[in-house]
């Protein structure tokens, strides 16, 4: 696992694996290596965009690298890590 993968794994480990408290949104995390074009990247970005409109969800996109030609397609309202 590369350095970026290790950092992402550490972020995940810090999050508690339990249901959200009443009134708090459910955190949903998607992981991508980069914004380079590919089928997995397109699907993940589409899912994040669809989930982002749900006020009961807190969508986070964890990136190995924050670069690539699809960078502009990151949905607004989604937290990038």
C-alpha cells in the first residue's frame, strides 16, 4: 500500500463504525485513486452526485491523488479528502 493509501486507511480507522446519532447524517465514503478517466471513476462520481442531494447523508470522497482530467467533475457539496 502506498503512502496515499496508508493516509486514507488512517482516516477511515479514525471514524467510528456505528450508526449516526439521531439528527446526524450518515457518513458515506467513496474511495478513488485519482481523477483520471475510467469506468470506476465515472460510476463513483455519479453515485456521489446522486447521494449528495440527500440531506440525511454526508458524502466524502477519499482520493489517493487529487489530480486528473475528471477533477472538475467532482460534485459540489461532497467533502474531498
